[in-house]
DNA sequence: TTGACAAATGACTCGTTGGTCATTATTATA
DNA sequence: TATAATAATGACCAACGAGTCATTTGTCAA
């Protein structure tokens, strides 16, 4: 598929030069295709960057969420950091774009997307904190969440922009220690429940039933494998009119969770059904 | 002075839209001047952004450095955070630019400047850590430094991009607690002495004698006040040929330290003479 | 071999940008 | 007031970028 080629090559250039500084001309040259061919795959340059963000952020969010939901508590924090940095490292070109283009103003949709994913990640971190420390951190959980985000940011810059050899194990151990320290001994919160209300505000976007339905129908078309396809169809019915028991829904979700094209929809459905 | 007007107005626009997305046209319109007038004050758009960075970063670096050198240990950490966030808050337009344009690739000189100041700030933080905890954190000081940088970044985003009411006192208290916790109980460092060597590398730039001399001569021209002027002239001689005692040098530096035009040169000289 | 259809091309348009410079307005000086 | 010097103007230029579309190339069934 041309689309994939363009995304791959554009990713390299964006990471190196930034989005604005990379022209469509350059991208097409780097792909060895014509300018027209580019516009057969993407309606605009903006659509390309949105596609890139969607692609990687969906993947990342889903990965992290799965870990937070399914890892035993003893390994949870370590695995979380490990997976995070492993992912950043593996998709370092994309991570660089994220860092560079952080909250740039050039495109409305871009910002909305970024905020949306940012919010998702914050929620995942919060639910991890909940699992790890529970009531213990009631007063300080938002601060803790911000610190964890800060660690993710600060430490990833180290290996993204200086190419130092990366000892993922040591890094994760080190951050686990720091996080536990902060969780267990912090008593002066800065971010109160009030403050977080001011920050949060909207957060609708993808969550709505209609949008999930839309994506669901699209996936049903795409998928060939009978089990996955039927699971999707059943889930669609359940979405329209809840009749199945939670156990069955959970099973159906399990059926699709490892299909490469279903990761995202499975994440959305899981959230929707509050499993 | 036109230059100041342009810098003020451009700052607003850059903070709102980013550097690349703001045209010289827009800036001149916002100032109520013609395009030609802009180019009487700045040779190029790039020169403008460099001037802005220099202006604010010199100010910030000098402020923080003064605090770290001169505050009693009991208040040091608190004052450091307070001053940092106070400065970010006061110059929030500039802080926004820093966040947005973080390591953008558009201009070589820009990046060099940013790295230079980043390095300066890292050194200031390190010397603060040294004063606060000394030997205690020998193994973990670089990690601690990165965590402090992380706090500065993460928490400033809160009030820069959501305009929440800001309780500077609480914020500083809260970060003091976190920092002390990490300093006193961390045992698993990630950033070793080796790693920091890989990252550091060059770090020359402004420090050289010739460059200091150049700025010094320029300042001697500018300054009217007799005491400050003579102090500068004596310091210039001392720079060429060291003859004065450390006490005298320190006194001369003290003479100029509060002159609004001498903050930066005084910082550079202080570093050079290792006072 | 032909012809219908889709895929791919790249010269082109049109808007915008950073930057220049001949000209005009303003001020200072004699 | 006349003249020189300086400040300010904005029409203009070359360069470049996103996006378009008439045309060419490739494919495959008949």
C-alpha cells in the first residue's frame, strides 16, 4: 500500500526536520513517487500528520492500557515504565515528532487529537495509581500522575536526542523506586480535586456510541476471520441493545483483542462497556 | 526604542501562534509600523527570535544563579522553585515560546543558543544540589537534577496552558517536599557519571575570554554611571592580566551586579573568575 | 491487438513569505 | 527658511509551498 510507504518516509523527515519544515515535495521525492500520487493517498498534508498520530497513539494507548489492566501488582509499575520506554525507543521517530510538535498551533484538529490522547493516557496512569496505592494516595494522586508524566517526558529526551545506550531495565527500576517514594511519602499535594476540574472540562470525542458504531461497522467490513467477524457483529448488536451478560461481552472482547486491526476498537468497547 | 516595541509585540504573536506561523507582515501590522521599519531594527526574522531568547534567558539564568549562590540553605530550595515559577508566570509569553519551540530544527543558531542556556541551567541546578545535599547524593545527583528539570517543565505547563489560579507558595512547598524525598531516599541512579559525559560534550560558546572581553568593551561604552564604568574598566584590565586580589574582584563584581545592563556580564565574569 | 479503465505524473496555479530599495516624510542644523 | 541627514514607507521581487488537473503510462480482459 502506497499509504504505508508515505507514512514511513514522512515520519523520518518529520522527525528530522519538523512538520512545517518538511514539504510535500520532499516527501514524494523521498518516496520516489510523484506529487499527484501523494494526493491520491491523502487529501492534504494535514491529513497525513493526523493519520500518523492516530496510528501510533492508538497503538501506544492500547498497549499501556492492557498492561495496566492485566499485570499483577508486583510487576505493574516496572512493566509500565518498561513498556513505555520500549515503545518510545522502538518508534523513536514518532516520539521525536511528539516532543517537537508539542502543542504547536498549526492545526485545530491536530491539537484536539493530541489533547484527547493526552487525556486518555492521564486516565490510564490514574487507574494504575489507583490499583497500586489505592486510598493511600487519595490526596496526592494527581500530583503523582503529573510526576509520572514528567518522568516519562524528561527521561525519554535523554535517549531520543542524545543517542546514548539505553539500559531499559535500569531505567525502569530507577523510576519505580522514585515513583514509590513519592507515592508513599508525599503529603503536600499541589494539584487538588478542584484544580483538576478546571483542567479537565470537555473530554467527549471518540467515546460516543455513534462514533464507536461507525468504526465498528467499518471493521466488520475489513475483517475476514470468521470468529473475529462474528464477535464484532455480536458486539455491535450489544451496543445497540444490551442483551448479553457481562461474561459473554468480556469473552467477545477477548476474541478480538489480539487481532492486529481490532486493538483500538477493542479498547474503545472495553471502555464503553466498563469491563 | 523601536526594537523593544517589536520584541514585545512579536513575543505576543509567537506565544499565540508559534514562530514559523507568524509572518513579519503580521508583526509589523501589530506594531503599527511598516515592513521596512522592521528591517531597520533586525537584520532578519531569525535575529529577532535570537534576541528574544537572549534577553529572557540571560535574565532568568542570572536570577536563578544569584539565588543559588546567595540564599541560606534552609530557604534555598523553596526560593529556587518560587523564583523559577514566578519568572515563568511573569514572562508567560516567553515561557510558552520555549515550550512550543522546544528543540525545533528551523535555525542552527537557535538550537545552539538553547543548548547553551540549557546547559547553564543544568549546572546551576547541580551546584544547588551540591550545596543542599553534598556527598549524600554523590551517586544520584544527575538523576535528581533531571527530576528537578522535569518538575519545572511539567508543573509550569499547568498554569501556562490552562489558566488556573496559581498558588506559588503551595507549589513551591509541594516541590520542595518531593525533591527532598528523592534526594534523601533514592538509591538506584539511572544517569551515571559515564552517561553524563556522553551527553555533555562541547560547552564552550560564551565562556571564552575573547567573547567576554568583547561584551565588556561594549558595556563600558554604554554605561554612564562612574562607579559602574570604572569597575568595568578595572575588571577588563584584570581579565587581560590578573593583578588584583580576589577580594577586590569580588567587590568590583558587587558594584556592577545590580545595574540593569550589567546583570549578564557580571554573571559571565563571576563564572570566569571562579568566585 | 485493441480498447477501456485505473494509476501515476509533473507542469502549473495561486497565495504567501522573507527580504529589498527607490521614494517620501520628518527632524535637526545652519 | 533652506539644506542635509535620518527615519520610515510600501510597492515590489524572487522563492517556495500546497494543491490541481490535463495528460501519459500501465494493466488486463476480450
